């Protein structure tokens, strides 16, 4: 029985990729686990990922943390002289600011659909966070 609990706990420590794009092979990936998201959200994510890699280069990934928060990750191949390190930091900051509402909604979606958290408590928490800001 403790073996199953460890397996369950192990799953909670995994980062889950929502979507990613690569400037190297010009491909976009969307995790089909999230096919239930509205098409407008899927389109927005697609555009965001592809434009980021077109401007900065490398690989751009949007992931969910084990807690259900949304994070942006970037990486480049070793020796990639076209990857814009400085622009990357600036663009990530801009994306986080402009897409804050989208990322917050995605986080709630993940916490409810995947982590099976109570939607009411999540919305109450969002209201409290909004009041404190």
C-alpha cells in the first residue's frame, strides 16, 4: 500500500509541459491532455510560443509546476550564436506581464482539472490576492 502512495507522491513532483516551440526544427508541440481548453486559448498559446522562438531563438516551453503554477522556460543548444540571451530575459518579463491573466486562468484550470482542487477556494484565493495587490 505504501508503494502506491509513493507513486502518487512521485506524480505530484512532476512538471507538466503545456506547450513548446523550437526555432531549430520549426515545430510547435501542444500537450493533448489539455485539448479541452478553448480554441482561442490554444491559438493564443501557439502564437505566443512561435513568435517567441522567431524573435529570440532556442526552445520556448510553458509548463505547470507540481503546485499548478505556470512557468516559462527557455533553452538553447550549446554554441547557438543566434540565441538572444539579453532579449530573452526582457521578453520573458514582458510576456509574464502581458499574459498574467491568461497564465492565472491556466493555473486555475490545471488545479481544478488535473489536481482536483476545489474551484471555490481557488477563486476566493484569487480575490484575496487581488485585494492585497
